């Protein structure tokens, strides 16, 4: 089953943008993500609407961070993406006629709801600034550079 990796991808892109001294083009970000620039532009649309990023057209343009990383949580970013499904599993049918399946749905549904609530609480407690700080610690341990190409080479 294919997993939805948009949240992970957008967080990746946002951290690169936070470390970059100027605007980053969709092409630059797409290279970092191993994807197409059109995918980047689609992902960034919801973030722009929420005021997390901005874009400038033309020579020297591109995407920049437009928010305080300390004020934006993973939950905020998740919501800007349209709240994609968190869990790959679900009930076989939503309104079964079979009493056995109703019992199964009740048990699984409660567990799924609890798992989703836990994930959303964790997302709400973690900021982009915390992600950036973790990246900085890892970079210092490795003795690396914040250059996009070098970070993706190792």
C-alpha cells in the first residue's frame, strides 16, 4: 500500500528553505526531493494560503519562509496540506449489516480514533523551530554544510 508522504516532504522542503539565505526555486526544491517542480508548486499552494511561505516570480525569485518557525507546528502544516489520511488501515465497510463486522468496526474504530488523536496531539506539540534545531545538532555532529547539494550527497 502506498503511503502519503506529503507531510514529510513539505517539512523537508520547509527546513531547506529555512536554512537557505534567499529564495529557492521550485526546481531547486524538486532536486532536493527527487521530484518534479510541479509537485513542489502544488504542495506549496496550501502553505502559501496559510501564510507560511511566499513566492516571487522572475529572475531572483522563488519560495521563501514567511512565518516564525517557533509559531508553526507540524499540525499547522498538516492542516495546510488538507489533513491527508494519517492511517493506512481502516474498517472494511463503514455501515455493515453483519453484527460480527459491527463489533469489529467498533473495536477497530476506537483504536484508530485514539491513534489519530495521539498523532495530532504530537504534531501540535512540535514546531518547525524544533525540527530546525534537531537538524542543526545533526549538522554540527557531522561537521557539514548547509549547502543543499552537499546535504543530499551524504
